[in-house]
């Protein structure tokens, strides 16, 4: 917020107070405090950005000593250590700090009433004789447990990409059949790095998941549409998330050891607008209640002295 904007705000606030001469000093103090508050609010709002993983929240399901995570700006690293990790254990980040957008006090989500499309880059690195299965994924959902959700995933076995990218979804906590992007899991192999995509269409309730082996891509080369799936969900706000997971698909074993890092970066909103929690408009509006309250208190004090 520049000085011109602050001056305009103060000019607009002046008619609210119209202080008598004896309150000039108090009002000057008040104006200084208000200017500082407006600058502070402006700075907080400007810094809040869904692309900054510092605004996202860590999720561990369940917590395990073999998994760790770090997030810095637009990059987050999810790591597996040289420990065996049971099937069904995952770690990741979600864009709100509660179990749902409605129960959260900070973060970002997307309204189901408007279209949006998202993308994120990923890159695996392995060392120290990796063994077992690790997968990663990116998706959207109404809750942290993924009871109503859809996303795109890929797996690795012993440190190498395994089969194709896949789509996964749930409706009311019931798994939907997994799909291979491109149809045949053997003809479209996944890659150690690339871009994952999720898009939502409000008019139809469709969720489109996709992927490509090229990092920084603007569109997927492979995709699958979960037609109308959101119509079978609860109709609540939608939050993005990403994760890594130890599991044991058919013929494969869980992560047994070695070291692995999955770096997620360059999260971008290709279309649509995230909703901040709390909404900046609410925070700014509350500032304008302060002048009236202070003026009322000042006037009351003046009347009492009379």
C-alpha cells in the first residue's frame, strides 16, 4: 500500500471522526497507528500466496521415522530414509491447516462453483541402493483423509519409475477403480521427473487428471476425466495436496531402505482463483471498524468531562 493510498484512506476516515480541538493529539496518535496497521495488513495480504509452500500444512498419515519433509518457498522435499516403511504410510502437504477448508483457519482452497486448473513439477532422486515401492501423487479433495478426492499418481520400484502414470479417486471413502493414463500401463511409461495436472469443471463436476514427462509443462500429454465425480461429493471447498507413499502393489514390496527424495516445485494455478483463509477482505474490513470505535470512545470521554 503506497503513501497515496494511505492518504486517501485517512481523508475518507476524517468525516467519521471530526474531533473537537481537545482530542487532536489523541487523533494524531490514532492516525499514526492506523497507517501502521494498514501497512501491516497490506504486507500480510501481499505475501500470502498459494504458490508459497510456507502457507501449506504438513500431513503425516501416520507419522513415521522413515519419512521427513521440508518446505521452502516454492519448493518442498519429501524424503524416505534408510528404514523399512509399512504399506499405507504417507507424508505430504495440503493447502489448508485443518481437516477441511471449512474447519481451517489459514491456507487456500478453491470454490466448487468455479473452474480451475493446477499443475506442479516433481523430480525423484534415489541413492544408497533403494529397495521397494514408493509412489507420489497430486490431487484435490474436500478433506484431509481423501474421502472425496481425485488425483494423479506414479510409482517407483527399487528407485526406477514403474509402469504408467495413473489416476485415483474416492467417493464417500470408497476407492474408485484405478486407471492408467493413456489406457495401457505398459505403453506410456512414467518418468523420474515431470509435471502433474488436476483440473475441475464446475458446470459438469468433472475432474481431469493428467501428466507429462516434461517439467514446467503447460498441458498434459496423458489425461483421464472422472466425469461428474464432484456431483457425488459433498459440494464443499476443494483443496490441493501432494504426497509420497510406501505401499505394496501386486508383486511388489513396501519401501525397504535406501534413500529417496521427491522434490515438488513450481506449483501454479493455470486457471481460476484460490480463496484465502481468512479472506483478505474480511481482515481489511475489520480495520475500518476501529476508527468509529475509537472516535465514539473519545467523544464519550469528552462528554463526560463536560
